[in-house]
C-alpha cells in the first residue's frame, strides 16, 4: 500500500484540544475559538495533521459541553459560527483537518427536544427520549445506574414517569430506536459536514442503544468497593447492545456521502468487543478508539502482549489506532512519571496506526491537584474522594511563564500547574533538548519515513523492561527500542542487521550515530534506529 492509497486519517496524527483550556482570547478565563486560531502556528510547527475539538455547542455546562442544548450552533463562551468558519478556513490553509465532538447519546435537559418531550405524555417528542412507568413499588423501572452516581432514572411528577440518563439527570438519553431521532441526528452531521468539518469523534457511541425489554443489569462479582458505584453492575442491558451496529452503519453512510471524511468512536470496551465496532465489511466507524494503553501497566511484557492481541483481533482492512491521554484520564506524564514521557511519546508515535495526542502532552503537562473549592467536574462532586475527578487533566495550556501562563489575562476557570515556569511552550520552543523539540523531531520523522505511517509491525523483544519492535516497509527497516525502567538494558542486533543508524534518541539530542552488535540503553532511554541489510 502506497502513501497515496492511504486516507489522510491513516497517516495524520490527531491532536485533541479541550477548548475551554487551550487559549483565552477575550479575557474571561475560558478558552475560545479565536484562541484556537491564534495557536494554529504551534500545531503546524509541531507537525500534527488534525485537531479534534471537545464540545463547543450551546450548553448549560452541567458537564462542560457534553450536555448539548443546540447541536447546530456555537456556545457564546467559545465564539460564533463565523468564528468556527474562520477556524476551518485557517486550519485548512495550514494543512490541518478539523474534527468535532458529536454527542448523540444524550442532550441537555434544556434542549427544546427534551423540554417538549417532558411537557406531556402526549408530546410529539415524548418518544425521542426514554420514559418508563415506575416499578410496582413506585421506584425506578430498573436497577440501571448512572455513570456519575446514583440511579439512572429520574422521576417527573408532572407525567408520573421516569426518564433514563446514563450520566447526569441533566443529560437525558435520546431514544435511538426512534427513526425520527436518527433522522434529526443525521441532519446535525450534515450541517457540520457542509461547513467543512473533516469528521467526528462520537461520544459514548457504545451506549446508543439500550435493551428494549428493560431488564435489570446483573451484579458484577468483581466489583471493587473503591471504584465508582455504577461498576457494581455489569452493563449488559445498557451498553454494547447488538442493535447499536445498525445505528453506527447509518451514521457512517451519512459521513461517507461527503468526500474524505472520518468517523471515530469513543468506546471503552475490551479489545475483543472494541474491534466489532469496525462493523461488518468495515461498515462501522473508521476508528474505534483504542484506549488500552490508558490503563495498561507500564510493563514491557504487558504492552507487547496488548499490541500483539490487538493486531491479531483487527478485522481484515481495519486500521489500528492508539491513545495515551485524553480529557477523562490522568495525564500521561503523571501516570508513567516524568522520566518516561519521551518513552511514552516514542511508543505512541511509532506503533502501527493513527495516534492521538492530548493537548499539553508535547510539553509534559502533569495532573494538577485541584483544591476542593475549585472542583468543577460533576463526576467528582457526585462521587467524591475516590479519584474520579477529571479537572486535573483539563487545566489551561501554559504558553509562557507569564501570569496565568499566557493562557489568559485573568484567573482561569481551572488553576494552572505549579511548574508553569518551566512547563510551557515558550520555555521549550527553542531548547533543542526539550520535550517539545523531541516531539517535533519525532513527528517530522513520522511524516518522512513511510515505515512509520504504513509499515508492518513485528515484535523483536519484550524482556525485563526492554520493549523492541520493527516497522517494516519495503527495504526500509526501522527499529524502536524502549527501556521502560530505570536500569540499563541492552539489545543484541546481530540477528537483525550488520549495523544501524540512530535517527532519534530520547536521552541525547545528537543523531546519526552508528550502532553495531549491541544497542546499549541507559535507564529510561529509547531509540529509533534505521537498520542496514542483515
């Protein structure tokens, strides 16, 4: 397969932006679309190929945009539709694609659809949401639990029925068994596609269909009392239902009616279930987001096994993808430690498939401790004290060592990290030894070397803390060697090649060194090496 035969989303690196925290242009402490436009030069210089924006639609912000009150407009906090059009134009002019977050599982309880639906049992939109009579004892219709704590059913005294919400009660679930809902959401996609959007990341796509018999979920015998309460049940009847694939195929057909677009699904499922979301004959999402690395132990054998299992489970023609950080999980630099941030980058950006970078990873942003009086995340407020809060990974991007990190001229909506003086773009931009410079070099190599974009993957070693694999394309053979621990490691190259040329090293900036016989890696060291013929 040549580079020309690959779609742009197969060779691009996707960069996720949490708009509230990227750049504030109007001094209200919240990031916005003009701020994103102002920072496009950074993204172009970094070398990513696409940006993905977390929700920017009108919303009461009960869940910071994941409670949508209008699917075809922009929240005034972020700007206007004109600002959005300007962003599309500016990004495309720099060769950057733009992806939107699409939130179809639930709307805001203030969306006109739901306000109509709840007004009466006779409402024309009553069946646009999921309403049920109480159980015989007057309680919730089923034992289904909200992901954000408590029952997933809220009682409406006016109509005497409960409505279902997988998340907050301010986020009622839409009824995707209703053809009118499907048609309305298809029109939403077309609205943005006609404005030039290059694709969508679909929120909680595996939740869209619920059991039509409304059976109770079974207990989870492996539930951990220290984990969120909803995990005490297995979501057998509330997620990953067989009929969801028909719905996803419909969404895919809408997107495919527009040239060169992509559909990505947010899916937290085991790999064997995840890969079913490619759909029969690849009629599902182009990329079911693979989050396995978000929770994998930072261990060479476990990661190697994970990669091998994933590669083996992919359907014929299915394109892999990898994610190390996002807006729901602790920062990668805090998970693996600062000494392993370059190793993590080298892993993410050299595995086969499309990688996604979360904003700030390129400068090593860490999880920020949020004081109790500044907690904003409804998940943490509803289920406090067990570490589910997501504010710490959503803090403002530090662009400089100026007050408020150059993000804003006023106190931001969330606090910046205590290391803003060193962990900022300006401090790292011209430092050849910085993490940001390392990311730029690595991304440049990814663009220049076909083996990293389209090449095959082959495991070489997973021994102790050493993980090594090849990326192969024609005569090009690239070796990735990663030391995931603090002690030195070595890799015998004699069976692989006569010699190798270092293209990139994590612990030193020079490149071009020749390696023969044995590759010596210091602790927390990694290398990308071009191998000669064996």
